[in-house]
């Protein structure tokens, strides 16, 4: 479902950005043809679902950027809430779009800005609040256990380590089916 949803969201985003019917179709087919999307469409991996919710957030953010309307504010808030609930990395990718939406609302609504902000926060907490409370009670942190945090934490930072990790990840991602080329 998320695979088809991503294709529909990409098509709607293409229309919002000025693309015609043929361009929308090409964009949707391109989205359907992404190999990792095809693989994740039939797996339990949550990346594709998080991408769907983030694409919905981007769509509703772009729809509501010119003039505030509840018809785009509520779905944008729900999309962000569900993206955050689906995968914690959505915080990183959803933050810029959420801030842009809030900035657009603030510019359009001036002093009445607090109403949509309150509704957005309520929707996000309604979806994610029970999850945060459970994790706090069970693991002592709203997103992950302290053991996971210690595992993901690095003691060393710097340009050399960044370069090493970049080369290592590029080597993993740029493999070809031909051993001699690797």
C-alpha cells in the first residue's frame, strides 16, 4: 500500500510543482520502479511507509504554503505525526518541512498563529504520546533504550573519521554485478 501511495504522492507533488499529466505519469512510474521500493513493498521494513508519510507531509506543506487552510493543515500534521510514529529517522527529515509549514502559517496568520500550532502539536502528541509514555516507563527514554543510545554513540569525531565512513559507505552502495569493477 505504501509503495502505491508513494507513487500517488509523487504524482500529486509533480502536479503541485507544475507538471502536466504526462510528467505526473512519468514521475509515478519512476517512483514505482525504484528497486528498494519494490523490495520493501512486500517486506516488514518501515522505510517505505515513513517515506509515504513524509511525501504526504511535503505535499500538504506545499499545498498550504500560499494561504492557510485547515484542509491542508490537519493532513500535514497527521502525516508528520504518523511519520514520526513509523520511524524515528523521520524527525530528521520531517523537521525542515514542519518548520517551513509553521513559518508559512505564521506569515499568513500573524497573531492567530497559535491555533494551528496547537492543533498540530495535539495531533502529534495524540498519535505519539502513548508510545513516548510506554518507552519512558519501560526504557527510561521516549525513543530508545539507553543501551541502544550507547551502541550508536561514537567516542571519536573528526574529518578523518567522516572521510573513512563516507568512503566505506560509498563502497557498499556503488557495487556492481561485475567483480572486476568492484
